[in-house]
C-alpha cells in the first residue's frame, strides 16, 4: 500500500508543513476513532481538482468496523461523494440525516474538514456502524461528547496540537482509562479502568467531583511527586503533555489533551494507563544488561589471567617449538578477551566489530617478530555483529593477519615497510571480508585442502562450521596473498 508521503507527492500540491500536520493528526486519530466508535478515512485533494485520494485509514478498537475493506490509495472523483466535496469547499462539518447502507449495514457518515493556518488541506470521513445500536451508557455518552469536541477542534485547526504524540509504545489509549475534566481540573467522568488505576494508586471511593491535582498530591509520596508546573499542566488538563505518576508500587502514565472546540478551554481529556508491569520489566532488563556486561568483564579478566599464565610458562620453556606454540595460544586467548572486553561496554549483545578489527590489527603488528614495519588498513565497515559471530570472526581475522605478517613479510628488510588491507562489505544479507597483503605471496604449489598449517585449519573450521561461510585463499593483485571470507549475517 502507498504511504502518506508517496500519495502526497504523486497526487497533491500539499507542502511539507501540511504533511507534517497530517502526520500529527494521524498519530493521534486512534483516540478519535475509539471515542467515536467509528472508522476514519483521510481524503487528500487531487492537485488537478478531479477528486480525492484516500491517504489513511483507522478502525476503532471500541466498536464494530464500518469498513471491512481497506480503501487506502483509492480515488473518489468529484461528484461521487457530495459530503466530501461540500466539507472541503465550505470548510465545515457535514452530517447526513439518514444513514448509508453498505452490505446490509447502516452507516452514519460525517465529514470533518482538516484545517491548518486557515486553510482546509484535507477531510476526515467518520463512518459509524449503526448495526445493533442501543441506548448509550454514560461512558459511551462521555466518549461521544469528547469526540464531538475533538471534531470541532480539527475543523477549526485547534487539533492536532504541538506536543507529545500518542503513537508511542507505552502511550495510553482510550480503553486504558478515560477521564473528562472541567475547566477547573475537576473530574466530570472517569471510566471504570481509570478509576481502577487510581484505586491501585491508593484512592478510596470515586473520582467524580475531585480535583485531580489535589488528589494526586495526597496519593503520591513527596519524593515521587511531580513538580508543580507539570502537575498543573498535565493533571489540570492545561497542556498537551505526558507524565508519569508513581507511588512506590504503582506507575501510571497520564496524557492530557485540552479541549477547545470553540476557542476557550472547556475542560480536558485525560488518558490513564497503568504501566507498573512495564516499568518493572524495564528495570529487570536494565539489571539483566548490567549483569551480562559484568559477566563479560569478568570473563575478559579471567582470559587475560590465563594469557598471562601461559606467557609466564612460555618464558620458562627452552624448546623453541613449544615456546612458539604457547605464544600462539596466548594470542588466541587474547583475541577472545578483546571481544568480551567490547561486550562489557555494549548495551546489547552485539559488537561494533570495526573497533574489534582495528584493535586486532594493532595487536598483531605490535607483537610480530618481523623486522619490517607492517601496517594494517581497514576499508569499509563490518557493522554490529552478534556476540557469537563476533568471537568466531575475531579468531578468523587474527589468524589470517598473523599468517600474513609471519609468512608474508618474514625476512623483509626494515626499510621496506609492508601493508595489509582489510576490506569489509555488507552485501544482501552477507558479510564479505577480504584480507590482502603485499608480501612474498603463497608458496609454490599451495593448496588450501592440503595445508597442514594449524592457523589455517582453525580459520577453515571456524568459517565453514561456525559461520557457515566460504573461505578462499589465492594470490593477490600484483603480488602478495588474498584471503576472502564470505559469511551470512542471519
């Protein structure tokens, strides 16, 4: 389905400010749909004046839908929907006395002009399914009265209002808790869910007739209380804002929308949601993240201790081959420690592998025993990788770099520096790594399948078994060696 910006660019003359206004409206129009028990459709005027394009659609969560099919992206020519034409041209709300019949369902239709800076830029059609209509309850009457106020505000350009948007994950919805305030901040009506939320906060009795700011001061401990400006702005219904009201055990999000259908504020709509469980889970996740980072920190420390012990043992061994084997073990343990050190500072279980690759390049060249100065240069970005993949890839990169230094530049004079180029690219869900040096190149008759080098055996096992990738080793461009690793990112 086309998006709002796509439809605007393709079919209308609306500018960026108009689109932003419509975005603000659509961010909050679930509230209007639920209060109205009605489907909403946003219609955009065609630039050639031929008709209107459906730029958005919202169904209610509080009642049956009147529109079974999606209409987004459809076109209505001028003359087919008289009420849309009239509302757009005259700039006023248009209602039909008799309902329309759609698939044996009576639907009441109302068209609301969307006004911005004195101009009508679109219309919203409100479609109410009248099947099974009965005498409305007090809650339903309060919903419909508030929906009527918001409708007038849309028509006069007073809604949407700059401020907090209602499309965030934890924003309260109409069904979470509804409160209607009078101009003095006194509760005119509170839905059962809103009443339950405040009773969990400590309220005894009913909300109706109480001044919400005074009540909240009494229920919330002083150390958890909102500042007076926020308390008055939100709980007094004076500004479009969100705020958290919390005791030691309960946390509520309260959202305020002042109601100004005729210019002056006649009261406010408050939406209330109990997010105690959400905040408790958030705190548990924070604690879990801190614990995981601490574990990675301790693993890194333990690995560094193991590396130090192996290094001490290597110094006591006189046989060169055994000493070299222990020094290789020290390097491999150190490689894994680098990944865990990075994870100990990460918020999530992912690793910024560019940092790891740069550190490994410096580590390998600093401890190399070759006379020539070898520089590792990285091109491209590895991006963020899962911790398990990062550990295996770090081992692969270290072994490849170590082989390049030891075998590619062994015996090269100090006045002939060398370079190893590490190139990383993400291509269609895969990571492509190339390590190319300008060293001596591969020995004559080299074949990866026949190689008995321990480092290459480790690399091949990790790439093919752990990373489910492909490893290729061949001559570089001009001279040197070129190693290619291609692994899936999924």
